[in-house]
């Protein structure tokens, strides 16, 4: 066991040295060392050579211990493998330790379904006040059940009344009496009454069961069933027609890109995503909107969960109104009014928000308004990416390759925020402006530009005639004396109207 732990002989191995002491000594078991290994100790100055016997045979206890160690090693390897698998969905904490990243709950699913459930609603009677919309909003299973039950219940109800009239008048007791005039001919039981109810409400009229003129109650019931039957037909057929013609399925062919991207467009950071229509029939009057869903806290301490902030997609310029014939890349310019104005690439990785995009328009085939929705979480926004082109010019038409609809590629993009990028551009413009203006001033001035800052001037005697001439400079190419520029002398500096206008 000890030999297996040494792959090479070390330069120095420290071994315990025991000295002989007087008196009784206890037996001390020395640790086993490999045979042939010696220790060179510089401090002791001598060489100690140890010889060890071959290792004893493993006992049952050693075997149990080895089995336990092997089980622990296998458990440790399984734990490390599990950590590697979970490493993709983890992020580093404050001190670099692994921390599982909490998956954010979507407000709107990728397919457009709003992930909101209403609970603890006490005023459920409001659904009955708008029974038509309630029936239309039901799923197909419930809608078909209501449709079948509406007709079946009315048929059974009026069939029972027809049977009750025949029973009360005694028509069932005079079935063989040819002189008896019943309320309804050939009604001899509940089944025949039920069939007569179906024929009356559906206006089939086979001619075998008919109402006679000797039953005024039956005449009134016939009118009532005809009116109620028409109302049931109009209501249920209308519900089914509206449900079938709903443009919800039209939104299935309106697709959004899997990811949104942030990159430079015309030297400005822009948030972009792609939208397309798979059908050849177009969406008339397509309009695009976007919302930022993010919880915030006001300055007064109020917490607003899932606060909605509008993301401008070109409402002022009309860029939000689309002609959706081919896939389009929708762009949001990140300016000072944008919610992403102070967001950098590093901050984007830490943010927790959701971008909801909404496409509205009128279906060309039916004329009904359609709405398609999708959303992007913070980890679905790719910084420094751009969408791949997917349109090419073919022979006589433009070919759109939807295989590249979700493809993106990396581009050079600064990792700073749009605010920092704007400030850097402003500093660069200011530096270029002042550097150019200073060079123009240096070329325009000749001779000493300014007077002595202490205001040293020639005395009045020398100025009156002793030949003292001040420094000269060029104004518009004509040399002038310093005395003639007294109007431009202020605070120890000399300027001219032309130089002031140029500055």
C-alpha cells in the first residue's frame, strides 16, 4: 500500500528518530516506509537507512475499510459529475462560489400565452352577464358539450310537456278509439312525444305526427317552442361561428426570433428582434409595440411588482407601422429616454426583466383583428450580436430563407452603456473642435499675441514721440499698431472684432 503512493523518490524524507532512554520503555510502532528508502538530513548530519518488512496480508477489517473508501470515492466522483452538469445553469456569487441561478417566471410565454391566473374572485356572477363572451372563451371540449346539451335539454323539456298534455287530456287512454280527437295525432308515449318535439323545433315536419285544432294549449306550446328554438339556434350557431372564425390561430403563423440582440446601428446602440409572417396572405395595418416588465421601487418606498414601461419602436417617425411582406428586424434606439440608457453588458447579465413584444393587425382574409405576442428574458438578449441576412434575389422574385430566421453572429460592439458611449463621443467631438480652432488661431496670429500680463507698457514720454512702437499683429492681413487696438484691450489681453467673431 505504501509503495503505491510514491511515484518517484523524493530528495529528502523526514523520519522520526528515537533515542534510547534509561528505564522501561513502551513499545512504539514506527510508521512503515518503503524498503530501500533513505533519509538525508542536513540538520542531523548523518544518513539514516531504514529497512522494512514486506506488508502483511490484508485482513477482513482492512478489506471492509477499503470497501468503504472505494464507496466514498465513488460518491465523491458522482457529486463532482453532478456539479459539472449543474455548472451550466449556475453563476458565481460574491466570493466566486457556485450559486444556482433562479429561473425567472415568465409573464408572457414564448407562444404568446399570458401566464396569469385569477384567483379568489367573489363576483363570479359577472361572467353570466356576458354569457356570449363566456361561451366563446371556453375551450373546445366545453363548447361542444354546451352546444349538445343546449339542444338536448330543450328537446327533452318540450317533449316532456307534449307527453304531459297527452296524458292529462286522456289521449293515451283512447289510442284505439277512432272517434277520439287527440291533441297530437300518433303520440302514444314519451318517445313519440320526444320525436314530435324534435320535428317541431328543427322544422323537419315528416307529416305523420301533427297537431289538431282541438287543442288550444298545444297551439300555444307550438308557438312557444318555435320561438325559443329559433333563439337557441341563433345563439349556439353564433357562438360556434365566432369561435371557429377567431383569429387566434392566425397568430400561429406570425413568428418572432428566438433571441433579441443589442449592437451598433449608425453608431448608436440598438435593441433589435426579428418578426415574420409565414402566410402569403398579409396582415393589413400591422402595428408593433413593446413593453418592459420589471419590478421597481419608488423614491417613497412603494414597491411596484411587474411594472410596465413602454419601449419606443418609432412611434414618432412611423417606424412602428409595418408592411409585413417579408421578415423585418424591429429596432429600438437606446437613447436618453430609453429604459436601457444606463445598462451595460455586465449589468445586463445581472438584470432581471422581461421584454414583451406585441404585433397587431387585421387579417386580410376575414377582416378580423389579430394579435401575436412573445417575450424575451434578460438571458435571451444577446449583446454584440446581429441577425443573419435571409433574403436573396432570385430569378424574377425575392427568395426568403426561413432557415436563417433565428441565426445571429457576433459583431464588434462596445460593452459600455449607451450613456457612456454618448459621453465618449461628446468628448471626442469637443477635443476635435478645440484642437482645430487652436490651430487656426496659431496660423492667424503673428508676433506677440498678448501684452505683458503685469500690464507693463511704455511710458507716456516714449509713446508721445520717442520712437517707441508696440508689438504688431495681423488683422485680416493688414498690420496695425497696438495703439489702434485700444478698444479690444480688456483684462490685459488684446482681441479684435474679427477674432471674436471667429472664436
